[in-house]
C-alpha cells in the first residue's frame, strides 16, 4: 500500500514535470486501484477527491462501455435484473475484447474463488481518459464515484460480441462467465 501511495504522491507532486493537468487520472491508470477502492485513510480520501475533480473537468463520453472482472458469489448474486448497483469508480473500455481479456486474466489469477463477469454498461456520465492514461491502448472510459446503474438483463454469454467471446470459447472458458447488461440511472 505504501508503494501505491508513493507513486500517487510522486505523480501528484510533480504534475509540472509530467506536463499533465490530470495527475490523479495518470496515477489511477498506473495502478492505484487499492488506494482508490479499498484504502480508507485521509490520503486515499484526498486522492479520490482529486480524481473526482479531474473527471468532472472532462466532458462526458456517453455510450456503451465494457468492464471485465471477477467477483465473489455474493457479488454475482446481487446482479439481479431490476436491482441497482453503485460503483466507486469503475474502469471500462469501449472495446468488448479488452474487457473480456481483463476478466480472463483476473479469473486466471483468482481461480475458483471468483466468478468472471463481463459487464455491458449503457452510460452517460463516464469520462474518456485514454489521452491521459498510462495505457492508452485500453481505450478507457472511467466512471466516477457513485455512478449508479440498474441491471437490465442477464443474457447468455453466447450473446457476447464475437470479438469478446471467440477466444474465450477457444480457451474453453466461456461457460464460466456471466454476461450482465446495465443502464445508468438518473443522469
């Protein structure tokens, strides 16, 4: 955790050296996941506040985005049609295959302790951060804190776009995945 905060502190305090008006976004994409999502401290609160401020200064990039990950059985069970889900920042991509790859990597790391998911999110409040990302090829759209969505469908993974499902099918992992569609509420 100290290493993450050291990286965040370096990026935030040397903003001029990086010539970026968005040091918190850069730090987020460089690996400050734990600090952003799990750490409860004054430093983490300041980081999240700066990240929120930077995101608010960017124009909205509405459209369909994708997220791949791994969740517990309890978290998976909460994705029921008609229920709402609030995210505390969420990295997404405009490319379904990239989300599928992230889900596959996380599933491979965690094994049977997680359930791989691919989320399709119809959103209006996300911000395109590709230009400021350490990994621009990810084509990332970042959803801010407290983005709220409703689960609108739990289609079969056979309905995933071919770009996302073909290689999962070849790896014989497709059946392990849950495909969930959500739509942003109240924006």
